[in-house]
């Protein structure tokens, strides 16, 4: 089920993706019919434009701070904080500063 990571070893999730200037970088860890798990890094000022997911999405910021717009409401989420974005509700993500997050979508 898991891919792109070593099994039976201790991991630091925020170290799985590096920052790249002017980019959003992602690494998929799980992708199937029930769940998707991805680690992202955002350079400052980079974004994922408004879209909707086919399942409930949970983001946990691993480092830095991001701005999440969910159904028109703005949330600033910092390291150690988690936000749930409901299925089919439009949302967008913006790098207020460089930040990393874990995204888990349950279908």
C-alpha cells in the first residue's frame, strides 16, 4: 500500500520533500480507492488553485505556515495544526511562507 518510502524504519515526514524555489513539490505515499496520502512543500508565494476533492481532506502542517481557503473562509494553519476540508467543498492552498504539509484524503 505504501510507496516511495522505506518500511520498518523511523521517518521524519517533513524530510521526505525538499523545498524548490518557485515550486510546489509533492511525494505520494499512498494512493488507492480508499485513501490518498501526500507530503507537500510550498515555496513562499506558491499555491494550488481552487479545486474540490472527491473525499474529505485532512491537512497537517509539518513546518511553516500556509493559508487555506475552504468554501470562501480563510484559515492560517501553522506547524502542528490540522484542518479538515470537507468533500466537494472548493478549497485552495497558498504558501504564506515556505511550508510543508501532509495531506490525507479519505474516499
